[in-house]
């Protein structure tokens, strides 16, 4: 017996893309994400990172800060770091 989802996928060569998940490290925690272009806020929520923290991406040997309102291309080769926001007054 076919499900509605199986019927909808018949003849669709791209349905496998919906099932692709990759393991991405956030500090010392690995999170499974779908490949694509999620927002930084979505990444923080999925990884259990406080929305008030900064999220950075390790690109080669450089740490690149990600804007809170930005998006990230997830392919499975990314490494992310998070930390409380810098700055503040004394």
C-alpha cells in the first residue's frame, strides 16, 4: 500500500534531495542538518545555541563571523563555533 508521500514522489527525480542530511559540528556537539541554505537563527535553534550568542564558521584557517540575519550554505563540510557576544560596557 502506497502512502500519499510515495504517490507524490513518483516520477520525481529530485525527491532524494529532501532526504539528505549531513552531520555538522558546532563546538563539540554534532548536529544533523538538511543540506541547503538555512538562516543563522535556524542553525542556532537546531543546534541548541542561545540566540544571543555569536555564530562563526571556520573557513579554511579563518574564523568568519556570521551575521544574525544571514544564511549559510550547508553541504556537510562546515565547522561552526559559537560564543557569547563580545563587547559590552564596564
